[in-house]
């Protein structure tokens, strides 16, 4: 935060700079930012946290210049400034005398101001490479002139929890690889229908159709009646794509033009596995910063992952990044789970080849069940996501056929626009798939007047 410019949203003018933080040590919250010390602290100028509109990577945005206030007009801020306690370079020690290092920075929630921890240099838990560590914020902290004292329990929270799960992962890594090969063999035994279903679940058919346009075919495609409708080396046209779709072979066309389902499945699988296994990160030390795309810090370097950090990673869809930051790939986290299962199974086994064979066999069954469950989760999730995308793409477009309910009542007539109500009625009548496959997608050659709805929009000016 220090040195960041303060910019007024209404004028776009940079008019102040963050000089220090106003920290309430009793309640462990950040109250605001000091922008000008003035002659005395009572005349200092501050930016209260509740006046901050956004904290970005490069600047702090406030509504107007009037967001800056005189410190003595805000009693809680004035009281803190009167202590004249300096956070930076203060040494942090536990009340039982353990040195945790010198305070360098702090991490806080930019909405509530709650301080979550401090970055310190040196001390008992300093990282060998960076010389830094993360001290979790206690409920109480007493900042003196040279030393800040925190409860002794804080040091205990900084201990990395290394349980038997990690050992289980290490001792079963070879077996997991063998089981993965067995699983791979089973996955290859898939029929044409299942392949098409899986491809469509992983890659939206609309994306497939867009991808193939203008691509060169790498192999010829044969229709169900035995005739070839597209030849190797041919450039895919709209007509070829439509023909493939009519034969329900769009997925074949997608793969024949270089579409890679495996990569997309890997991306999906990684995300799903991360969501299912992110709890494995709990108790581990973060080795690299985990941030959102707009710079919000999910987990800091040196921090021990707590359930709160895991929930924050889920909120911002950063589970996979969190697993990587603690040294677990999605593969590793699955191995950890599998290792724990294998360890439980192997606890009662004798050390002979026969029992080892049974051990691997039971482990293989467990892994295969997990793969099947994960695949089902992916397919259901993908199906729902695909349907939502198709609905969003259909809304506001006309239909090319009459959509009937079960009693032959007309939900939508030809050329009528698809509305949210039409989608819900079609869903209730079990004809949503018919509606979504009857969307007119070509660019309409109609006048602006014809495109207008018969009434003004509710949100129009």
C-alpha cells in the first residue's frame, strides 16, 4: 500500500499518496490510511477505509477528493494516531520470548479492514530462500516502542502440519502410477456414442462448429450410409459443418480438423479435481503468492493454509492455484487421497507378494471408482454449463419452427423471439432441447424498425 497514489473517481485526478497505515491494535483492524502527517498528528489528513472505492494493483480509487478527512474529526483514528506506534520495522515476539522476526508488511481484508497476518523478516520461521515468513494475526497484539507482543499460541499456528498422508503419498506413488495405467486402459474401451457424448460435454457444439470453419481436414469423413461427405485436404465450409451436424458427427469433424478433446478434458479435470481435493492444502505452507486476476491476495507467501483460506480460494475459483502454491499439483492431491486410502487398506497386510497383489487390486478398484465418480461429475457439470450457454445464445433470437407443448398449445410460433418465459415453459413441457435446436442463427436482413420490440424497454432512458 505504501506509496500508492490516490485517485478521485469523479475527476480522474491523482491528488494524494498513501504514506502509512492507521491500524487499531485493540480490535486488530485497519481503519484507514495516512496521506499527510501535518504539523501534529491531530492535524494529520487521512483516508478512512470506508471511503475507499477500490484498491487496485497500481492505485487506490476514492469517489471524490472529499473522501480525505482531518484525523481529529474521526475519534477512533485520532486515538490510534496519538499512540504514535510505528508498525514497520517493529520486532514481533511471543509473550514467552520467541522471536518471530521484524514486521515488514501486513495483509488485510480490503472490505472489512480485518488484519489477517504480517509479513516479517528473519525470526524463528524465516524461509531459507527469502528470509521472510508469515505471522497470522492474533486476536490481540500489544505494540510497544520497539517490540510488538503477541500470544504464544501464534507461534504454534505457524507450525506446518505434516501428517501421515504425505508419507502415504510417497510410499504409494509407484502403485498409483500402475493404477493410472490400468485406469487409462479402461477409459480407451469407449464406443462411438459415448465418445460423441463426452466430446460434446467437454467442448460446446457451438465452439466445435466455430473451430472447424476454414480448417483443412486431416482425414476423410464417412457418413452412416457409407458415403464420404468430406475428403482429406478439403477446407471445411458451412455446408460441410451442417452436413456433419445432421449426421450427428460434428465431434468427428472437430477432431478431424485438429480439435483436441484431451487438452480440454485435462483443463476441466484439473479444475474439478482441484475443487474436490483443495482441502489437502490445509496445514501446508504457501510457497508462492496466490492472487486473483485483479490482484486480490488469496494466500500470502509463508502463510499456513487454514479452512478460511480454502474457502477464500473456492470463492475466487483459485483452488488449483492454491494446491500448486503449497506444492501439490492436482495429480499430487489425488495421489495423496489415493495414498491415504491405500495406507488404510495396507495397514493390515502382511509383507508378502501375495498380499501386496491384493493390496494393489483393492487400490485399483478404489481409484477406478473415484475416476468414474469424477467423470460423472464432469459430465453433469458440463451438461448444465452447455445448456446455460445455449440458452444465453438463444435468447432474443427467432425460432425456425413451431414449438408446441404437450397439449399441442403453441409456446412460440415461427419467427417469434425466444424469451426467458419461453425457455421456462419449454423446460416444464420437456421440449427445451427442441427449442434450442430451432434457433435462427443467421444474420437477419431486416430493418431496424422490424427489430424493435413493441414496447419501450423498462431500463431505457
